[in-house]
C-alpha cells in the first residue's frame, strides 16, 4: 500500500506516520508514505499558495495551480490512474466499509486543504473521492487524512500481527466490540466475568456476542437498528 499526501505541512504527516505500528509496517516495506509539499509547486516567487475568493467573503482560498501541479508530480511517480481523496466536511462520512474499500487499492492520494478550502476548478480536475471524518470543521485536512490512513493501513495484510486483530473488533460485523479484561482477576473490587475464566470457548463466544449486541444497543442505537431493525 502506497500513501501519497499533498499538504502544506509535510512534517506533521511524516512525524505521525513514523511512529508505532505504521512505522514498523514501513520498515518492513508493507506500507510506503510520501508527503508532497504543495508550496514546492507554486509559481509565485514568494511561495504563496492562497488568494482572496471571488465574490468576497472571509478568509483565503488555496489556488488551483499549485495543487494541480503537485498532483501531476504524484501522478508522474505512480504512472497509472489513482484515486485522489479530498478531505472535506462536505464529503461522505468515513466508516469501516470505506476503509476496507480503500485498503484494496495499491495507491491512494490524499489532498489536504487549508484556509477556506481549495479552488473548485482543480477539485473537479483531480478528485475522485470526497470524504469527511465527521460533521465538524478542523483547521486543515492533515489530521483527518492521518485518521483515514491509520484505519486503512491496519487492514493491509501484514500490518497487524494477526488477522483476527481486526476481524473481531468494532464495526467489522456491524456491532461494537465486546468488553475485554486482563490480569489481575480482581481490581478495585471488580472481578473478571466468570465465563472468561471457564475455558469453555463456545460459552465465551456466546457471551462476547451478547455483550457486543447489548453494548451496541446502548451506545450506538443507530447501528443496532441498522443491523436488527427498529
């Protein structure tokens, strides 16, 4: 899996990607990541990438030319058609199904906006997917892009230690994950459920499923209704 990110803050992306599980995956060459600094592709002698919006309004807008030329540099490196994801609150809300869909790609490009956004004309030229991580506004697209790359990367074979690490967690089967416990058996007067100490795998799986269903019903009734109906 190759991630390419077009951003004004490449150092922010690189620092986050070079930690923990993602770092180990890149060291094993399972993942690759490259950030492209949009400022490197502006034709403005002062490295300016934004300007006032036509029609007035508050804030500045990222210009089409530097974004487009950055994307051309990415395309030249990939040498084949590629999905370009624009991180925007106007996009479809990111979820686990979308992560699985993107994880099937060999290359993904993320476009991170700033200020009041990006000139519509370049978006029409290069963007294939408009994606949001939720109904709120952030100062830029870098954090949402990192969220998505993390969720996608962990679905790539070899990134996690065991396949069941993601096959049994929240959202994989439309339910939230069941509660989990570790040693000691009792902590602050709270004991590990007896069924988990029984060694009876069928009973444990039954308990875990029931807990997933109940937790989903309590905490995410929208997911519960989607799976079981009203």
